[in-house]
């Protein structure tokens, strides 16, 4: 694919630098030679190497998303638990309007 025919665009353009950094970091970890890369053109790299790098990038992004979701869920559970405890404490300190003790003595 020529340089002017790039079809995939980033949803967040600000992420480009971080994604490029991740790409090179993963290639170093996998001991993949990135010397054939000229500028931003990866066309001289083998499909196997590019696929390995891309696959590891996706794996890391999924792990990061799962970790974030797990943290958010834990925070929501903790917030709900705290709200439940606060509601219980308020109910215990406020008298029950359905319970009228003065009528209780009169009935028995």
C-alpha cells in the first residue's frame, strides 16, 4: 500500500505517539529488527513480524481495558456499599413513622 493510501484512521489522534512508542517497545521485546523501517513506512517488514507486533499491541490494549473495567467495577461496588451503609445508618437514627409507641400502650 502506498504512503498516500492509508485508510485506517485513529479515533483519538493524540494517541498516535503512544501507539508508535508501544509498537517499537514491543518490537524490541520480541527481538524483531526494525531497521527496514523508513520513516513511518513499515512496508519492508515481513507480514509475520508486523502481525506479531500488532497482535501483542492488541493483547496489551485488551489487558489494559480489562484492568480499567475491573477497577471501575470495584470502585462502583465500594461506592454502592458505602451508600448502602450510609442509608442504613440514617434509617437507624430516624424513628420509624409507622411505629407510634403511644398507641401501643392504649391497645394493650
